[in-house]
C-alpha cells in the first residue's frame, strides 16, 4: 500500500481526467473501459445489493464491492480512489481527501464452484483501517493489477455525503412537445449556518432512477425563502420508458426466456423479442440501475455469488424500421458502459436487431441506446414508466478545499 501523499492525484492518474469537460446538459463520470476479463461488478451500501453506493462521511456503514474475473486462477489486485467535483472532473491529491493510504490491496477472493465458466470472485469493503475519507464529494474507484495504477481493470463511481442539510425534492409534470409530460424538479434545503451567506457557491444536480451517468445540474438559486434555498432544474427530465428486466434467477423456459441450452459452455438463453413500442417492465421491480445476485438466484446451491453461472444471453429487438446510427445494448450487468461486443447487428431477413452478452445469473436492468444515453423506446414515444425515483445532490464549492463538498442528498418518488 502507498501512503496518501506518495503518488500524484487523479489528474495525472487518469486519461479521462485530462480531457476538458464538454458543454452538455448532463454530467457523469468518464470511466476507463472494463477489461475483457472483468465480469459482473457490484458496488452498493452495506449488504443490500439494491442500495446505491452512497456513504455517510464519518459514519459506520461501509460500501461493498463485489466483482468477478473470468480467469482460472485468482491474484491480488489493487484499488485506488479519486475525488471529483460535481461535474466528475477528477481533482485534488490523495493526501487532501484520504487518510493513511492512497491505495489498498484486494486479497479476499475465491474461485467459483461447479460453474461451466470458471471465475474468481472478489469482495472488498470500505472504509477500513487502510482507506478512510476526510472529504465529501463524488468519488471514483479504480481496480488495477497489483501496484500498477495504469493497468486498469475497471472503474466505478460512488458518493461520500456529509449529511449537513436536509434536502426536499419536488417533482412536477411539465408539458412539452412530447406525447407525455416531462418532469421538472425543484430541490429545497437550508444551508448550514456557517455557509448561509454563500448562496452562489452551491450547485444542485439531479438524477433519475440511479442514472448517475446522466445527471442534470442547476446553479440558479431562488432566494425568496431565505435562509432556505431553492434550485429549479431548468432542463426537465423527458419522459422515459421503463428499462427491460432480465430475470436469470432460474435457467428454464418461461416468461421472457424462450429457450435454454444448459449443456452448452457457457449455458445459453434465448429471450423473447423486445419491441420498441410495447413490452417493457413497468410492473417489474425497479432496480434503479443496480444488479441483484445473492438474493434472487434460486438454482445455484451455496453462495450464489460464487455458484451462479455466466450465461450467453441472446437479445432481439424488433423496431418499426432500422436506424442509421449504431445500436447498443447497455445494462446493469455492464455498469451501463458500452462494450464493443454489445453492439447489436441488423438482420435484414428477420427485420430485427440481434446481439449477445455474457451475463451472470440474477436480476438485471437493460436498455437499447443509439447515442450511449438516449433510449430507443423514448425516441419512439413508448409509454413512460409510471413510478420513478428522483435524487438531488447538493454541492458546495469550498474555496479552502479547492473542490466541491457534497452536503446533502434527497430522494422523492414521482411519475
């Protein structure tokens, strides 16, 4: 392990951090792509796989990182941490946001048991004796080969919040050009007394259903209720259909699973076709961006994290007509990242898109996108999801720290 001041900050440790931030309506972390040997990655609070990776600064709870390497043998790895501002620009040096050490070693791993494809399952929990945070804000963890910061296996975002202020979130329908209304959000909070006068040093960012890769931010404070501040999101969230639910809790035909070939290596599953305007999973569990493995897999004995199979899943999407842009499959099973192998292929004979993905048994959410973010079902005017979770993040630009502190987070369920 390296001391917190012994290496350069994330500004030099990441190519993504060196790119200028684009002028766009959404902000999100620019992550290094997953290595080909990386399987399922989960990052959540405590022991509940559905909980978002949000940590209270100085609290007792920890975040749990679970991931698989699709290899025959395990090996020790390293994990590094980077602080970022509200727009996910990596900043500061490790000694400014970490206590004790700048990295930790991952030595808790075990092989899978009786699976067609062997894999190594890793578990890591933090904060711990080696990794403690001294500053709130946005964070990115990076898992690498042991002691090699640039030998990246994957990166994932998380949050450390101070909990200094209570945040109220109010969603309201906003009529627009679409067939269904957009949702305009307002966040209200009372700043801590020592920060009450700095009304122009706040920014509030909003996310829907845990889509932290596409947050929308507002800098305009409404001052008519001082000392309470209100921030209105000027760019409403457009109507968005429900993500598709992939249920691999049991490998047998039924529901969306049309066919199973368990004797294949890996086992193969063919799903019923998805339709741009129809289907979806509005009544299915709202996973809010997370995958669930341990609590739902029913046909893998022992610990499902180590006994669940990796399955080659065949996806099919039937559109009204083909698109000129490339079509991609993204999901919680890939951290919502586009992988080269997840590009869908147009089958002119069957007039549909087809593709495959290697997915671990469990519950996963997925969608089809044209530009990396925009769902094709949203483009087609499909029925939007009736229940959504809206989250507001209140950031304060602390000049003494040279970065943004995350003072509070609020949630509200709405249309």
